[in-house]
């Protein structure tokens, strides 16, 4: 369970907080086996990645992003709302504050 990995996760978060990108490079090599020189992805790499993805997946990701954006905009505006984001797909939220935690 989560208790089994919590100390390791905490150690990683603390080290990244203290050492920044240097720790990210170290953990990327440790866990992914990849040695990086930079964290930035070039425009050429982005374009090449787009070429590898099916158009259907890109459309699905775009639709998902639109849905998340719509949901977030509704969420910001009021405490109780429901809206149809696509035919037959209704989302909503009711915010109820807790008495105490």
C-alpha cells in the first residue's frame, strides 16, 4: 500500500526540492534508464512525437481537454451547478463546507 512507498516518495520530493534539476536527472537515470542533459523538449522533438500519434488519439485528447476546461469554468463560478458538456453527458458539483477536519 501507500505506507510502503511513502518514505521513499518523501525522500525523492525533499531531494528534488533541495537539488532541483540535478535530482531530476539522477532519478530519471535511476528509474527510467535515460541520461538527460536538458529537461526542455525541442520543437523538433514535439513535432516528431505528434507524427507518431494517431489522429483519433489527438482528437480524444483535445475533446478531453475541452471537457476539463468547461468543467473547471463551471466549477469557478458557483457552489451548485450542473451542465451538459456533450449529448447525454451531464456533470455537476455541489460544494458543501466541512464543519471541521
